[in-house]
C-alpha cells in the first residue's frame, strides 16, 4: 500500500517536472504520454512482449535446471567442485555486453542466443546459492542421520535438500530480477523482434514515449516474476514463514 | 567400586538381541584437549545408567563414542547398535511431528505411508495423539523432546544414548518429562545411557548413576539406585542417594 503511494508520488513529481520544467517531450515524455503510448501501441507492445517473455522463460528454465543440477553434482563430488568452481565464478565474470554479440554471430539472430545469454546470467546466482546452502546444512542434524544409518542419498533427500530449498529459491529470485536485463542486452546484440529491439528502434524514430512504454512493460514483467517466485516460496516453504519471518 | 550385578533393570524384560555397552579405559582427545581419559563404564542390557558430571567433562564425547560417531584414541568401546537423542532436538522444521518421529524408518527406505502407519500407534501411546500434523515450531519444548525421543526409539536400536534431553526445559516441564520418560521406558525397555548435569534427574530415572570428574572425564563414583519405580523425589532413601551423588560430584 505504502509502496503504491510512493510510486504515485514519484509519478506525480515526474509529471510536474515534464510539464513545468521545459524539457522537450521527445527527450523526456511525461508519465501521461507514456500511458497513452501504452494504450495506443498495445498491439505492438504485446507482440514484442510475447517474444521477450518466452526468451526469459526459456532462459530462466534452463538456468534453474542447470544451476540446481550443477550445485547438486558439485555438492556430492568434491573433486568436481575443486576442478570447476573457478569456472563457475568465471561464468559470471564474463561481461555479457561483450559476449552477447559473439553469441549472436555463433547462434544466429533467432531465439537461441537470447536464451543462452539469459541462462548464462541466471545460472550463477542459482548455482552458487544452492551449493552454499547445501554445504551449510546443520552438522548435528547430519550426525544424527548417521546414527540412524542414513545413506549419503538419504541424508541429501531428508535433510540437505529441504534445508537448501529456501536459499535456492532466493537465488532464483535474484536470477529472475536480472533475467529481463539479460534479455534486453541479448536483443540489443542482434534481433528482429522483442521489447529490447523495440526500444532500440523507437529511440532513433523519436518515439521516446513508446520506448518508455516498453521499459514499463519490462519492469512490470520483472516485478511480476519476482513476486510469482515469492508466492511459490511461501507456498512451498511454509515453515520459513513461521520460523524466519516476524 | 564393584558393579552391582542384580539391578532392577536386569529383571526387566528387554527386546531380543539387546546388547549392552562396554567402555574400557577409553581416551578421546581433540587437539590439545583431552575430553575423556581412561574412562571405563559398563551398561548391562536393559539397564538405565545415568552419567552426571560438571559441564564440559566429556559427557557428550562419551555418547559420540558409544554411538560410533567417533573412535577412541585409546582403549575400547563396544556397544550394541545405538541411537542418539541429541541435546538440541534437531527436529526437521519442514516435517510434521509424526514425520519427524518416523524419520528413522524413512531413512531406511520405508515408504511414507508405511512409516507413518508404523509410527502412529507409538506416537499416540506416548501421549502425542492430536499433534501428528503439527510442525515443530508449533510444539512446546516438552512436546518437541517427546517427538525427538520417539524418533530415537523408532530407530529400533537396542541402546539409546540420551544427551541432556531435558536441559532446555523449565523445572516444571522437566519433572513432567522425567515421569513421562520413566513411563515410556517402562513400555519400551531399552539399554539407556543418559547424560545429564541434573543429579535429581539421574536418580529419578536410572538404575545406576555414574559420576564423572571434571575434564578430562573419568568415572569417579558409581551409585546403584535400588529404589522402586515410580520414585518420589521427597522419599527419604531418594534424598539420601541424591546427597551421595552430589557429594561424589563435589569431591
């Protein structure tokens, strides 16, 4: 509720600045003009949104799958962890801005490079948070499981995996927040459709309001994804609500 | 001090295949710290032995040795398969009380439905009926300890190692839980090694009390408790035994 008031206040200030500040509407359109663009260009925005949204969905899906799988594999097998952990960090150290055009050259202008770039960005927070959380399972609990003759797999299934789930989902939340940025970068690097492509096109056409409208749609999508995971987290992990939160 | 051979526990029925515990001059060091030194202690099958001693005297180390979680640096530790009830209840916060109690079965590969079916009767018998679906965070400290004890019981091991099971409870619920545990052990007799810093608790529950010295821990006295159950803490013989145990602890 308070968040909504803050947004409204910011929009009001922006509207006032745009109308009274003497800024060219082609440089900074007022919120009202962006709203108009949202309505008038809804067909265009929607079609491009569908493209970007499916890139993001596939990219996040791949990142979650690979991230969890990698974390579990590295958790179970220490030599593999020693051998590939620097590589894992390296995957995040690559500046996406530089790699994106190269991937486009390699994978073409279609969906593939976008999905690859988003997956590359999102993989890291998922894998690292999950791996960390798996390793931080309560040692006494693991000891207890040993006295119950638990196998390595039982210990994972009954203690480590559920204990790591909250952190894994937090990693996924960070991932979705950056996934949308990744999608736009990927589209900047070479594409024929998508919201990033639309922004790139609208600015030289002096359709600034349309570009801003695309930004609004992207931001709304990122927020939506984040809260969807938040809800999933509460549904899946009801015990963290009663124990961890006030 | 010679062991008393005819303890009340020896006459109690015990599950088939039950085995006792034999610790023979065991020493365990952690770096420069010697946790227990030349400690000798035996528990006959079906006997309840309480180990009391000052904080940090190596009581928990003794239990880890008996449970096979660590090996002695010197000496011998022989024990039947032992289940540990740790000081913290260590219930899984995501699982219901019944599922927590049934964990030992699940870990051995029993299906969820079968594990629940097997745990439910004992669960109810030990006064937990109605709390099957409750998460640990919804249970009181005493109830959590009951679930933790039941989990230990359902591990199906002849030897139970209880590490200060009621240390975190207030005096009233502790007395309550001691009665409950005495009753539970009456129904499900096991060989029990109970570690506690509470002399009264030791005398209430045990057939024999072993007193440990400050670190490095070794047994300085063993007191048989030949009192009938249930025991009253105001009984004269009880008070006399408690005094003797306290004296041994202070010496």
